[in-house]
């Protein structure tokens, strides 16, 4: 049995946990981040690409050595929504409509995770402990003790524990926080493709019954143009698609993409994720703060999930930098809950409405979606504020 002390222990070394660890580490806070996985089979095999939008990029630039990953970050300059139920009617939204060069950047998760780990190991006050599963938490008057099981039993005593351990968060349930789930029996398939037509730094979302099919531009692979694809559909169809051979699968993907990027060719493995929404009843408990999917999960529509997490981390950073001596004071924690819960609920409601309108197979809804989108796209005083909202602008307090 061994033990350690730190100011903040972060449970989970997925994107949320690593970005939080690095951000807090840069503030000079002593942080230990633990994950039940060992690095060898850990999240480096994540084939997803994350679109970081608006202020998320500013926060990311603090968490990671941006110059070292900039070459693999693809700017997202335009977004086009295609309605496959309406003669392929499409509406375009360009960053320059709201005076921006780009909405954000798309980055492959495995590149970002590697760079975050490197950054974290460069701070003298942060460390990652892998192969360590959090199994118990004991909040006390002056500290919280978390117990990790791995090669040996390990205790960490900290001022505050951050739950970044994903949708099935153990820390959240041990802290007695319940969740509510909402779903449309959908799954999302994630895979990367090369294609014959250029993407022009444009993301395309193609709506059809079952859910959207989204192509996000990534760095070209060799001679070909490349995109990362998220294909949302109902459970049964998703299972059927996953069971197909690569050749049959790519034929289906080509049909579903409506030739928007020319001919698609699969360039790696396919992975499948459940796609549903889940919200924790509270984002805090005694000496515990929830961030990322431990607090909120949304279907991968409009690149909102991780961007919501970036706003969690920005808020955590703001509170920590304002009062390092009172990290877990109840008034500090309730400020976190108050500032994040309502904002997340509003955004989740919008994402779920969008998902419902895209997933449901109903002619009247399709008609309403098409008319609504066209009205919205052609009405700048409505369109521009909503584009800004989708793009994520949150308050970034500056480090001194
Ligand atoms: C296909 C797809 C595409 C997406 N694209 C985008 C996008 O473009 N933009 C965007 O904003 N969002 C996107 N998202 C959402 C985004 O990927 C997620 O919000 C993000 O990956 C969640 O990260 P997390 O760190 O909160 O959770 P996870 O990635 O689940 O990480 C949790 C970590 O905790 C560890 N853990 C669990 N339990 C324990 C324990 N008891 N002890 C120790 N460790 C533990 C796990 O091993 C894991 O490493 C997408 C999601 C999907 C499915």
C-alpha cells in the first residue's frame, strides 16, 4: 500500500481529464491524474477527430504546445447542411459571415492526447498515474481521500477531486449523484476516409432519417483529400453496417454521402459508440467537481460535447485561480454548479431537439426542418447570433 498527496486529483485521463490536468498544472497547482487504463491499450487508439470551436481553441493553446500540433490542425472555415429528404437542398454557413477566419480547428484525438501527455510530463507539479482504477472516495473536513486499485492499492489525499471518468463515472456514483438519460436508440459510427474531391475546409452534415452523416476535414493523407466521418443512425442499422465487409460498408457510405466529396475510400478502422444524452443531477458533491462526460453526454451533433467540457474546464480554472486556498469551499463549488448546470441544460435541449428533428422519419418534420433551416440561413439577424452561440464563446480569464 502506498500514498500520495496533491491539491487536485483528476480521475480519468481521457481528453477532459488531460486538458484539465494540463490547464491546472500550468497554474502551478499540484495535480495527479489517474486512469484505470495502461497507456499501451489506452486512448491512443482513438480514431476520432474533435472539432474545437471558438474559445475552446484559446483554452487548448494554454493546455498544449500548440506549435507542435498546429500542422495537423485543420481550420474549419465553412459548414454546409444538406437535407437528403429535400432534393439535396443545402445551406451554407461561413465563418466570414460573422467576421471570423474560421469557426475552429479539427484535431485527431490521438495526436492531441500524445501532445497533452508530453505537456503534462514537462510540468514539475503534475503527473499521470495509469493502470490505477478509482474504487473509493472519502470526503473529510480538510481533504478527500481516493483509493486506487492497480498493481497495488494506492491512496491519494487531495483538497479536491475532479471526476473526468466518462459517462459511467465511478466517482459520480460514489459521490451519490444520480443521472438522467435521454435517447433515440441511436449509435454513431466513427471512421476516416480519403476522397476524390477537395473539402475546402468545409464540414458537411447530411441529414436523413436515423441521424446526420458528418464529414469533418482533416489533413490530407498522401495524395488524397481526407475527412473524418461520424455516421449516426438507429441501433439496428448501426449493427448491420458494422457487420458488413469494408468493401460493402464503403459502398453504403458512398451512397449515404450523396457524392458530396466524390468517391470515399476507408482509411482505417471503424468504431461504434452509443449516442444518447445524459445529464448528472448535480455537477458537484462534497470536495468533488464533475467535468466532461461524467457531467453531461450528448450525441455527436454539431461538435458540442467536448466544447461543453472546455467551458467546464475554463470555469474550473477561473475558480481555482481566484482562490487556491479555498479550492473545495462549498461556496466555490456551488458557483461552479450554478455557472455550468443551466448553460449545459440549455445547450443539451437544443442538441436533443436537433437530433430529434434529424432522426425522426416523418414527412411533416422534414418539411419543417427544411423550411426552418432555409429561413434561418437567410435571416442574418437570427443566423449570426446563433452561429456565434454554436461556435462557443466563453469567458477566458487571463493568467498573470
Ligand atoms: C464519434 C464521436 C465524435 C465526436 N466528435 C466531437 C467533436 O467533433 N467535437 C466535440 O466537441 N465533441 C465530440 N465528441 C464528444 C467527445 O469525444 C467527448 O465529449 C469526449 O471524448 C469525452 O471525453 P471524457 O474525457 O469526458 O470521457 P472519456 O473519453 O470516456 O474518458 C474517461 C476516462 O476515464 C477513465 N476511467 C473510467 N473509470 C475510471 C475509474 N474508475 N478510475 C480511473 N479511471 C477511470 C477511462 O479509462 C477513460 O480514459 C464526439 C464523440 C463521439 C462518440
